C-alpha cells in the first residue's frame, strides 16, 4: 500500500474500527524502513560545491553566512537552520531560521526561472531559532529552541511585523507542522524527555489564542494515542512536559511534517522517525537506525524532515555522513545527497520549491565548523512527481 494513498498507516482489518482516538484489535503495523536502492540511483562524485548527487541533479550555492546574498544587500545570517518555501506570484520565497542568540530568520526571493530577486530579515532579537513550520495562510512559524522558548509568526516577505504566539506554549520548541484537516498545529520539543504537542487555535488562521494539548500514550513504540490539555502553557512553575500524567516521552524531538492524514516527527536521541496515523489514532516507528537489518543504517543523526508530492520523505542528518536520505512510500531508505568536507556541521532546513523541482537546505556550519560558516544550497533535477 503506497503512502500517497494511505501513507504507510496502520491498516484496519475488515472487522476492526477506530473510535475516539483508539484502535480496536486487528491493526497491522508496517515495518520500519529498511536499507535499499533509492529511486534516484547511486550518488556520483562530488561536484564543484562538494555535493554528491544522483545522476541528473545539479547544485548551486544560494547564500553564505556573513556575505551578501547575490544581487542583494542582505547579509545572510549565521547558523541557518529550519526552512520552508512559499509561493510568491510566479516565483517563490525560501525562509531560513538562524540558530544563534540573537537569532531570528531571513528569506530569499526567486523568480519563475529561479533567479534571486531579493532577500531580507523577517525576524530579529530572538533566541536560537532552530526549526519551525509553514502555515496554510502563508506565514512562517519560527521556534525558539531554549527553555521557555516562544513560537513567532512571521511574514516571509518581511512586510508585516513578526508576532509572538505565547498561547502555543513556552518550552524548548523545535518544529511545527500545520494540519488543515483537523485545524491544529503539531509541535515537537527538543528535550531528552520531551513531549509531542498540538495547538488548537480558537479560530483557524489566528494563532493568538487556543488550547495546547500533549500526546498521551503507553511506553511502547506502537499503539493507540490520545490528547490531553496542558493546564498551564506558559510552563511556570511546572514545565509543560511535566503537567499531564500519561504524557508520552520522546528523546529529543526534532523535525515534523504533515501530509495526507499522517504526521511524522523525528527524535535525534534515538535516531527514530515516528508516525502518527491520524485516521486510526495509532502511532508507530517509520524508521529506527537500530532496526535496520540488511547492512549498515544509511540514516543516522536523524533531524529535519520534509516531504515531496510523490510521498517520499527527505530527512536531513545532524552529523552522520552529512546526508539527506530519502524514505520511499514502500519503506526503502537510501542517501539522496552527501556533503563532503563538512563533518563538523549538520544539514538543516530541507524544503521543496512549490513546483517540486528544487530542494533547498543548509549546512549550518559549513567547512569551518563555526556558525559564521553556514552555506545554503539549492539542488535541481528530476524529482519524482
């Protein structure tokens, strides 16, 4: 069964049904993804930018920390991290966080041919803006990865001022993913005993007020899950992850991606990709490097995640072999790109252009191993539709 039709969910048997966020007996869980040949073939030799790519793909450098973005006066920020793309007329905008203090975020505009047409700062004077997520109303949620950190809602074009969204909780935020079907935003927490949350806005499209909930489940790697209200989203005097009995713990929440009634999120402490099957109210492992049985695990340092229209997931490594790996709808995991000579860095911010033909991402510390050495790339080629 392909992810694009049911996205590797728990399959309900003919005599089973899901009620109220729990699954009755009869569900069959998919096995975590395994090493295999990727859909794009083997990686070639490193190109002029130090990237190894499959045949037919090319790369270019979009921006470097501390240098003006080509054709603009905007100096690209240090430590580029989480990112997303937004349609902008006939072109698009790539947004990127800055995981430093002060942190913030910037963005680059492209025309329909992919030429850079502008760049600007869209968020300033914040702390360690790590990942985040796009909203259906075309704003960027930039998340502070600090104790009692905030979510900031920003304008990719830099026209409207950024707004702090305290109703979404104060904790060590990492990523966000909007679910327009259930009208909620999912949130990860980068703590070794962190939780997974969802925010239910009072009015969809307005994040100024609403209810913060935490995922509740057993201790296993699969089963049913539920949600419980977080009594005090400001995290004081008790941190949000300790306010609800039965809240499920995750080892270092990182990237988060929603598509087709499924939400995936990664945990870096145990190199796992988790999958919530929202139609069935069940969760399972989509990937675990310790469960790869046919050779060495190709994906380690599991971090940011995004998806393509084909149903493929693209997962960036924090360390590992400095790769972005692809996990296909039939549960095969393989490297898609490898960056050479940057072992003291991590790959961040993978995001596709609106037409799916270009993949953007950054090497947060580049060749120098310093936050001032960040490099943001674009890869173009025959991505699967």
